[in-house]
């Protein structure tokens, strides 16, 4: 398994390049969260990756795979800005929880800024239409890979706006599962994913 050692911005707004930059982050986060990091990817590599992330953190606390996400089409911006922000935050929180040293105050500052960022707290996807719940489930699962719902339950003041939205989704996912309202566009039943997301929010 080859995992990125550094977060790098896409050099242009080509969607494949944007997706690849975000995908490398997501792959590392997934391996980290599932304890599947290869033996050669140790604490030093994790800290190095975190440094590269924090070096490109935007003034509002968000992260993006492109230097000017505001210039992207809304649906592309969702992937290149919002999902990258959630994945970056989850990675940084996971690293902090692991107890790996080497960043300390800078890591705390980066996490705090990302948690309070408006981009982080907005889990609505009007551009997705009827498929919005699918995007919301994906966002929740990413955040939960960094144990962020549990972190906010312990201290909601860390990100009040995000806590409110997660509580809303908890109620919505529970309602869907109780009523059987899990069939979404395309005729696909997302019951299993709603169950996973709800379990992550309630854990």
C-alpha cells in the first residue's frame, strides 16, 4: 500500500487532478482510522503529513485541494473544498487522539479553527437535490473516522454550529430508519449506510 507522505494542492482546476488530491487524503485517513497503515508509515510520516496539511490551511480554517476553490463550480467545490475539509479535520483529530507528538500547539490551533469554520458546519447539499442524504451520510462517516461526533458530545462548545447540524442529522437518520424511508434516487436502498452513520453519531 502506497500512501502519500505530503498533502499537495492540485496545480489546476481539472476535476481528475482535484479528485486525486482529495483521494490521496481520504485513502490515508481510511488506513489510519482502520489501523491499516503499512509498517513503514509511522509517527514521523503522520506528523509530516499533518504539517503539510496545516501549511495550506485557509484563513477561514478550511482546507481545499485547489488554491482558489471559490472559483470552482458548486458541485466540484463540494468535493474539492468541503469534503477535503472534513477529511483533513478528521485526520488531524485522529492524529491528536493517537498521542503522537511533534505538533502540539499548532495542531490544536488548526483543529480548533477547522471545527469552527463555516464550511465544516454546513452539511447541506442543495446542489445534490434528492441525493442530498447520500452526501450527508458520506460527510458523517468521514467526520466519525476522526471521532469528531464523540469529541463534540464531550464538549459541544468546540463547534456549536457543527454540533447542531449533527444533532439534526441524528434525528433525520433515526426517522428514516424507523419509517423505512431509506430508498433514494436510482432505486437504491441505503439502509445499511444510514445505520452506519447513525451508529457513528450515537457512539
